[in-house]
C-alpha cells in the first residue's frame, strides 16, 4: 500500500502568523496529487485504492478546486474570521480562574464577538491547556501547581452497585453532604441479602422500611413490590427462574429480525432448529 505523503510545516516568522495550518497543507497536497493522477488517466476507484482514500473524497477533489475543497481546514484564518483571535488572551485569563463558558461567552459578546456559542466552545477546548487546565473525568484535575482529586457520579454508582473501591476521603465527603447515598447503599445491600437468604419476613420488613424512607424513588419501588407480591415472594423463596425462557425468546426474535420479514414460518422454524433451539 502506498503511504500518504506528508508535508512538514515551515516555521513562520512573526509577520506570517496567518499562514496555513499543517493539516490544510497536507490536504492541499493530496488534492493536487489526486487531480494529477486523474489527468493521467486513472479512474476514481483506482485513485482511491492508490491513495487510500474514500471514493467520495476522490470525486470531491477531482471536481472542485483544491483551495475551495480544503478551505474549511484553515483553522487560523477561521479563528481570525470569527473574531476569536481578538479575545484569545481574555478567554485564557477567564478560563484560568475557572469561569463557566457561558459566562465568558456572554462577556465577549458584550465586547463585540459575533460568532456562535458552539464555535466558541470548540476553540475553548484548544485554549484550556494554555490556561493550565487538564480535565479527565473521574481522575485528576490540574490547575497550575495545584491538583484536586475528584469522584464522578458514575464512580459513585459503580461504588454502590459494583463495589468499586473509592478513597475514605470521598466516602466521608459523600455521606456527609448526601444523606440519600447512604440510604441507597443500605437499601441495595439489604435487598441482595433477602435474595441470598430467601427470607420472606425480611422482604416485608424491607417494604415497611423503605416504603416511608422519605426518598420518593425508593418509596415507589418498595410500594410497587406489593402490586405483584406473589411473584416477588416466589422469586425470593425459590431458585427457579424464567431467565432461560426469556433468553431463548430474545435469540428467537433476533433470528426473525435477520430475516427482514421476507421468509415464511417453515423457514423460520428451520433456522431456529439449525441454531440449536428446539
């Protein structure tokens, strides 16, 4: 396979700040090579295989001028066109003190910025490293020389449901500021204990306890068990389960959907038999 040619970006002087970006120059070079191969007699499919490009991309390069096709990759000129370069230092300063993007956007709009919020937010992602901000969800947030260890909501859910270990500092902070998390943790453990020991009396104690716990979702869940209490009691006291039947139904429906409704019932039966379900 032929590797795509790359073009190194020349160092620009202070008077050449509006030069084209490296990605734009590379794309321009590929577009010109595609045009040249097409003039030499190669088909679009042959060029696509030779250059490792999509045929639609090759066709776009062949039909249009390279400058027009690649113009949206001139990131420096786009930023200047939107007027963001005039507020670059101001935005970096506001980001460094952790102001919200909506607040910063409102401020630069008052100063004359006419671009959209989405364009502003896109460029702020590139400016965050200059403001000393590195955001990694659930891990570490760095700001200058300071660092703060954080835990996300997804991390709290994994701790409650899957037993994910988190630091004692996190646990102390969560249980101190969010009382409902402690109640939810106890609820999950007690409900699992009921099924583990197959205890019907504990089931009714669970319903009485969490039916009036003050947390509406838990109250709704506990009281909802009474609507089908016979089935719940059977699930607690017996080891039998309809999981196998439900799994077989799902696999049968999957086979039916792959047929796109075009085949008859005898063929569906044959496909199920061949799949090992009787």
